[in-house]
C-alpha cells in the first residue's frame, strides 16, 4: 500500500501498512486524517478510506441488502451496522476500531458510553461530604465561637471572630472540593459512592475548572436547589453547575 497522509498542509509518504498502524497507535493520525493513494480521485478521511476498502471487497461478492445505518461514535460518519462493531453501547466503524481499542486499553472514557450518575447517588455523595465538612468546621468553629462569645464585651474582637468564621465557612468547603476533584476527580463522598466528575469527553477536570464548578454550585443553590434537581431530569444527568462548567458526573468502578 502506497499511502500518503496529510500533516497540516504537508503531505507525508508513501507509507506501508505497518507504518500506518504504528502512526494510528502513536496517535500521529486518526480517523479524520486525510489520506490519498495513487488511483484515488481525491483525499479522503482515513476512517472513510478504510471503510471503502472493506465495502469494496464485500460489494464484489454479493448484492447489497437494505442496510441499517448508524453513526460512528468516533468520526461521526454514518455506516452500515454490518460494517461496524459495538463497544459498550456505541457503534464504531472499522476505520476507527483500532483507535477505539487503543483508547479502551488506556482507560479513556469512551464518549457516548459514559454511565451518568443520577440524582440520588449524587445526593448520597453530597450528604457524606456534608457530614465530613460539618465535623471539620466544628473543629475550626467551636474554639473560635467560644473565644468570640467570651470576648463579647469587646465588640471589635467579637466581629473579627465572626468575620474569620464566615470566611472559613466559604474557604473550607471550597478547598475541600476543588482539591479533591482536581486531584482525584472525586470528593471523599463521591469516592464512597463510586462516582466522579469528568469533562464532557471523559477527561480530567483541572484545578481552574474545579474552582469554577465549586462556585457555580452557589448558583445551583440560589435557584432554590432547582439547579441540583435538574440532574434528575437531564439526559446526561447534568446539574446546573455541570451545564455551566461542561462537566459530567459518572459512575466509576476505578475509584
Ligand atoms: Zn469512525
């Protein structure tokens, strides 16, 4: 096979089958990479090219029966289901299969195959975190409250303690959630419920987004909790803060 592929606006090749496979494996190219070989009228996406090869071989052997088509979850193209394989609830075309196999080996969450965590599971996780934070804040608050109360005759000191404890009230939950979510994709409550926070494509939530998501929860809370309840009705079980930050909460056996 004398195949050429496009890298930016450069054409690379010719390459053989072994090189092609190693390029796919090393993610240098994917199903959307344009390829061409002598005899082809124009450049074609690799996924379509591979599909053309397998279909061409079939077409010469038998008349085509009416086919049921589905969209490949990787490249988004429509293919006959006969030419596709199924991976945990999604269809993948022949061209994308090696890429998908690679992804699954690496434990990347497959888009469309995410198992979203529903309202009650998330509520359970929230409740566990609520207890943990309650204990943590008591450790910080109680001594401060007592000190504040005992200095009630000095209003300046009292107000200072009130201010500090109010700030802590915001900071402790913020640090707790953003640190755990950006480092482990889950707070201890979520870990206990085997759920985690991920990006729309299953990727990791970074620190900045974890911070944003924490404060977006205030908006979910301000809407009389409707922002939270939305998770029970959304097709991807997104709460309002998940919509704002484009995150998903999924079930995960790995935690
Ligand atoms: Zn595909």
